[in-house]
């Protein structure tokens, strides 16, 4: 189960995370993904810490958290409780943003085109590549996949052209 802590109402999150069923019973032996847990209200962060402490070993469900900033920075800024950072921080994997991984773009585009397109698409035109390389990709891989899916729907050709890419992407590159 995936829970977006920034978008779901805190009452719904509280019921899901610390309700009468508790984490263990609600999610059994599965995984719960918390997106942006630092956006949870402090009282709910405390309750989540308590619920995680009650789980014992082995800890089920597995809790995975995704954050747009390093957990230590969020704790230092007071947005994430130190206790919750410790509970969630067993293994921290830092990923470099897509905009800083230009060398990965060709492989990612190739893989995403295979997933995104029903028709055989061989790749991108040079004009499309210029846009893809110039764009900042604030949404990282999800945004790249969505852009390619959109482009696949707009083309009947073997190559995706710049005009097939989403208008906001094209506009952003022009404005920059």
C-alpha cells in the first residue's frame, strides 16, 4: 500500500497507520510505502513511532519511506521527528535526480519506450532529444515515463518528434 502523507488528510492517515487494527494487522506481511512522511503532523509522527516500536521483530509490515530531501536534513529542520528518522532510517538510499544523470537518459528512454508504446517506436528525433536533454525533470523518472507515454499516443511514426512531447515540457525548455 502506498500512502502520500502530503496529500491525504491527516485523519485518513491516522486511521490507516494507527487505527484499531494497527500496522501489523492491517498490512499483514506486506509493505507500506510512505511518501513524504515529514509532512505528517507531529502528533501523527509520534503515534507512528509508537506503532513501529510495538511491532517487535520481525517488523511487519515493511515500512519504506520516500522523501524529496535527505531525512537528516528534514529532522534538522524540525519537519521529521528524530525518533521517526531513526525508525525509518535502517537503510537510506540516496538517488541522484534525473537532471544530473544525463548519461542515463538514452537507456532510460529506450526502456520506457518499450513499456509505454503499443506500436514499435525506434527512438527520438534529434529535436526531441534536444528537449529531453535540456529539460530539468522535476518529476524525475515518473515524469519521463509520462512524457514518453503521452508522446507515444500522439505519433504514428517510428520516431518521436519534439512536437509529440507534452506542451508544458516544450514550453519550459523554451522559457529556460
